[in-house]
């Protein structure tokens, strides 16, 4: 299976007892969304600041803000920061489900209203597994690997066989 077959793959996932239809996101889907979001937020901030400037300075200020939008490695780093937040994780769930006939998916806030820190820390909620499926990074599964009654993570291959560390 190649990367183009993996991205866009349809599947379902369960989160907090509810089943959602979704598609696997490509790296381009994820970073494209977050990079555009960062640019929009930067411009919205600049627009707010411009409103306190004299009218004669607003246009040039906004042009400078546009020219100074984050790019390249800076934009990539900012996108990574956003991805590593609860908002970022919920936005990824939203992106994966928004076009898949889930009638109650309206915005990333749909998932922010369901997902809490308690949800994230509870393997039974399905949150970590959902993020793994959405991003295609679902090579980990929760298991009680040392018999102490606490779940950890073990890397497994496509057949569920443990991948041994060297």
C-alpha cells in the first residue's frame, strides 16, 4: 500500500461511546489546514491592531502585516505547535469527519465539547486510537505489557505482531 492509498482511506472510529465516519488525512491536509489557520489568525490580529491606527496608516500597516506573514520553517514550526494542542487534535478529528456524512459535525469545537483531559488520559475513550487512525500513525496499541495492571504502548505491525526494539 502506498501513501496515496492510505490518505483518504475511509474508516469509522469510536470516541466517548459515539461512532464517527472519517477519512484518513494526508500530511498535506493536516499542515495545509494549520498553516492557513495561522495566516488567518495573524491577519485577524493585524486587522484588530489596525483599527486603532489613524485611517491614513491602516492600509500600509495591513500590507506590511501581509508581507510579514510566517513562511517556510517558521510557519512549519508554528503549525507543529498548534498540532500539539488539544485544539489541534480536535481540529484533526474535525477535518477527518466533516465531509463524511456526520450530521452533528459543525466545527472543531464539536470535538472540543466532547474531549477533555480526562478523555485523553482514558484509553477506553478511544481518543488516542482515533487520532492514530486519522493521521495514519496507528502503529501503537494500549496493552498491559508488564502485568502491573497499567496500560502502556507497544509498537505493533499491520498484523498486530509486536515490533521488537533493538
